[in-house]
């Protein structure tokens, strides 16, 4: 629900001062370190309340199934921005997953309604300090300049918070019906070329043998759960050392294991949304382990969401589906 994330307020006047206020005075400045803590604290509070921000947007709000995206470019948001904007959809009860900046609303012929509060999203970038003398000699005597990672901040508004926008901004895709074979998910599974085995009573990915196993679809109370589970396990599959190469060590209760499970959980949610499937919590029994990780590291959810987007990108690249590119 993102109440802990800083927000901007739109003004009814289109003056430069109002525009600066809507965007936030430090849109392009590195955010305070506390922003990590604020976002993480919000997600911890949601989990403790039994709310999973990556599965709630369509059962608790009027929005259709889909990833949050920029209403002008059509590019979906990624990483932590997906969780932040889904939480904002829940809190605001918005009927759209489309977002745009104050300037974009004006350029499109509309405006943000007076008094509406925007949502802060983040874009990862790097910069090299001026006068930085810290050069290191790399291989082949090539000079490497030290750069520092930081986050840019942008304030966006849901199209439901705007008025005067063209009709195309209000279009909402119809959700796919449940309990029907999902053509896109089937195509993605086949296109990966993964060793995907159907059978048994358990769903899992074996890092050592590099295969996925999922029970037969009729074994699921809701057949759509077969695809949700398959995408979760394929999320693990992307972490193999021959692919994205994530840390998949440790057993249940181990922090590394909990981080990998959180990554796969979010990757499944992102993939489900991209394919028009309503996400659900596939492994709620890991909640206590997730909370332990989030409480010990305020940046853990940022990293997990980023890794999940990379995993989803990797899998969607096997199909003609739209990749989860970062947008601002």
C-alpha cells in the first residue's frame, strides 16, 4: 500500500512551482538512505497483515490483470516499482495499471486533478564524481573509472487521478477466464527448452540436475495453478550457473534459500501478470523466512524484485511477449 513512500501533491495551476512540487524537489537526486528502510518497512507491514503486494491488486482493487506500465510509452515498470505501484493500486482502488508523470499528463492534453497525490518510483543509475581521481588499472592496462550506483526518483500518477486525457488512456484489457488452457504460458514453457517434467505430487526445481518437476495439471484444485506453479519453478531455473547464475545454496530456513524463494515468488508474479494470469502466493509457508530477511536487510526486497525482473525478462525473451523493461 506504499504509505511509507514519499509522495508529491499535484496543484491545480500549471506553474513551474506547481510542476516542481508535483515531481518532487529532488527528482534527479540520490534519495536518502532511509527510503530503502521506508519501502521495506511498508512491505514488512503488509506481509505481517497477511497482504502479499504481488498478488493483491486484482482481488482488492478494480484494476484489470497486468503489470503497471507507463501510459504514454506503454513500457512496463520493473523491480521494486512493480510492488510499489501494485500497492498504490490497492490503496487507491484504481481501475487502471497505467501511470504517467505530471508533464506527460499535460502533454497528452489532460492534467492531474487538484489535490491528487503522486507515487514515487525509482530508476537505477550510476555516476562518476567530478574530479574523482580514483582510477584503477584493469586488464590490458585499460583505465577503469570508479562509478557510484544511485537511485533517481520520479513522481507518477495513475490515469484514474487525471482528467481530460484522451479516451485511449482509459482502455482496460479484459481478464482471461480461469480453468482454460493458457496458450501463452504453454508456449513460454515449451520455448525455454527447459527439462520440464510432469508427474509426482510435488513441484520443485533441482539445481544439481537442472530440471523442473510439476504435478499433472488435473491434480490442482484450480487448473490455472499449474501455470502459476510452473512459472515459479522456471523462475528458479533461470538462476542456474549457466544462465543468470544466482546463489541457490542452502536449505530451508537458510537466508540464501529464503532470498532465492522470494526471487522466484516475485518472478512468478511478474510473469503471471505479463501473461494475463492472476498471481497468487505459491509458497506462503516461507513467510517467516522472508520477514527475517527483510528485517535484517532493508535493501533485500529491492534486490529480490530486481532479480525477479531479470528472471522474468530472461524467460519472456524466449517468446514474443513484451519484456519487462525499466520505465520511468
